[in-house]
C-alpha cells in the first residue's frame, strides 16, 4: 500500500460541533420558557442526528404532526450559528499539518448535509485544503454504504486501498470496510455510553487525535 489520503468523518471526529448544537437547542427551549439542556446531555446523541436530538429534548418523533416544523426550526437555529464555539479536536490541526508536509491529501466524508457541512468548513483554516467534502447529497446511499468514500477517492485521485478512513461511529467503520479501506475508530467523539469504539472491528483504535499520525505513518 502506498498511502495517498486520509479521510475523516466530520462531527465527532474532525470537529467538536456539539456546543453549537446546544446553542441551537437552547434557543428553542428559551422560546418555550423551558430550562436549557446541558452539553453533556446532548453529546450522547449528536451522532444520531437532528431527529435523535429532538427526541431527547422534546420527546418528539417523526410520526408527530408537528415534527417537521420542529425539526426545521432546530436546523434553522443551527444554520444561524454554525461555528461560534465549534473547534477542531486537539491534535487535528497538527495532524493535518503533518499530512500537508508529506503531500498527503485529506478529505471529509460525512452524513451531515451539504447545507451545513460546506459553510461550516469555511470557518476553519487548516494547513491544506480538503481534497473532497462528501455529503449525503452527493451520493445515492449514505454511510455505511461505501458510495461516499468511493466518491472521495475518485475526487482525490486514489484507490480505496491507498486511503484510510477515521470515524467515531460504527457506521463509519462499516463504511470503510465496505469500501475496502483501512479504518481508525476514535474514542473521543460522540459515542453512546453503552457503546465502545473498540467493538467496531476497526483496523486501529485511538483515544485521541494525537495517536492518529503514528498509525498513518505505518502505511507510508
């Protein structure tokens, strides 16, 4: 294997976006004269998306008549403030700088819709630009189907066995496996309390982003 690229999941892997989701949710709660939710409470379900967050906070499900309006309100609140308290995880900046120094490409493969992922990334200035930003809008099937990773490879100019995929959810690891790509499961992201990144059959597991470069280096 001659490594050419490293691809990352976005929320919970590359960026800690939970604080801005909390802001959006608390804006909705304030409108309803309800007590705010804590970041710790919301973090547990961020990886499962807007529906899971709304279920946790409002007890709402897609079967409820008011759910579409509630969901749209949440997404609108989030879009108003995407990045004021969102940060790259410790070690990510130096990791991407290391990739850039070795002329290795990096990209993002996420289940976050492009409406939010694309403007979010404009707030961050990494050592090099991503070679690909693949969202569900760009493929027929979202993760864990391999479509998004395969498209990322195509845009980057590499084959799946020349790339590594890093993620904080079992579907990320399944996506990498389905694409025929080595995988790294991270333990610092949005993982359910009854789950563990060590149980997803990833090729490698890490507890912090600082541990990713030594793994990448093995494939050079």
